[in-house]
């Protein structure tokens, strides 16, 4: 699946920052990739153990996002982690 992030913010990041964010999201949400776009938001769904796993993955990814030094990169990474968490929960 694809996690959509704001194209303008994404394009403002260096290739290294983009790769770092992609790695963080990919490591915590298996098979997810980042796509820079002007639209699209995942919808969260609630449900038991699966939701807890998705929440934990989102929290872990968000924590790693804090390691980024560029404020815009941090923001894009956190938004991507939240979108990945929402997408994960929607599959529960």
C-alpha cells in the first residue's frame, strides 16, 4: 500500500531525508511506501488486538521521526507515520 504525504513538503526535503522517512515507515509498516501527492487521507478503524499492534507500530515510527533534524522532515515523517497507522487500523 501507499502512504500519501504532502507533495510540496516532500519535495522540499533532501533525498537523504526522504530515504530516511521511507525507511522508518517501511520498517514499522511492512510493505508500505511513501507517495508525494496533493490529496488522500487514510481513514482509521477501531478493533481490538490488531489496533494495538498498529498503534505500537505508529508510536515506534513516530519516535524515530524525532531523530530527524530538519523540522519539515520531522513533520512529514510524523504525518506519514500517522497515515500508516490509520491505514493499518483500517485493515483490522
